[in-house]
C-alpha cells in the first residue's frame, strides 16, 4: 500500500511540478516602453529597438508571493535593450538581456533572459530569473522627418515565464511512472496477489 502511494505521489509531483510556473501581473501606471525605430528612407531600414522607463509587476505562484520593478536605469545611448529587475528595497538585482523580438499584430514580443547580479532571495524577484517573454502593446507612431526616423511606441502589458526545456522530460517521466503504477496494479489484480511487483515496468516481448 505504501509503495503504491509513493509511486503515485512521485509521478504526480513530477507531472504537476514541472508545469508550475509563476505568473505576473503588470501594474497600472508603468512607463516601460519599447521603441522600434525605422528609417523613412530607404523605407523599412531597421534602426534599432530601445527599451526605456519603469514598470512594477506583481508575482503569483499561485497566490501573491511578491513583486518587482523592471526598468532601464542607466542613460545608455539609443538603442538600448538592457533592463534590470529589482526588489522594492533595491538590494537585489537581476539583469534582463534581450535575446530576440517579433511583431505580432499590434503586439511586440521581446524574449528576455534573467541573470542574477546579486544573491536573490526575494521570492518575487526570483521569478525574474530564466527565460521570460515581455509583451508590449502598440501605442502610437511618430514620424520625425528631419532625423529620417519613424518610431513606433509599445507599452509593457504582460510578462510570461517561459517553461524550461527540462519541463517536458519531467512531465513524460511523471506520466511514465503513473502508467507503470496502473499497469502493475492491474497485473497484480489479475493474479489475485497482494504483493507489489519489484519491477512493475519490465515488459516482455
């Protein structure tokens, strides 16, 4: 009996734990803006992506566990995509590096990689480590003819944690264990024994 619960519990932990990721809620009033700059002439010549401003985000897992501030706090010259996440005490920091971005309709999706710059013990700030997807919503476009620039502005609207690649193997492992448990239980039931097979997942050809 105990063995069955251990196997089932391990399988459930692997399956559910692998899929559990923190969720974010970007708080209103933020100013973190993404600017996509293109040249007026020649048309479509991409000049750069720039991330500026500051926004706060609450973190849930599944209840509220904390919050963090995301900002570009240094006056780098255009374009700049370096962001930093910090706790509200400004004692712990995570660097956010832009890896790629894409335009999907009116949304600008920016892939960021969070790397700790200090020891990170704040639960809310820990959620900013690893792969994240920043979703910016279109606001307006400004044409600057003297500087030969057309700039489209997007405001941060959402942050999503991207599951680690190891998550799928964990889910598969959990599912495999559950199948083994159910197969062994059926095998024992058919033979009218009350003992647990030592190797329930050995299949005969």
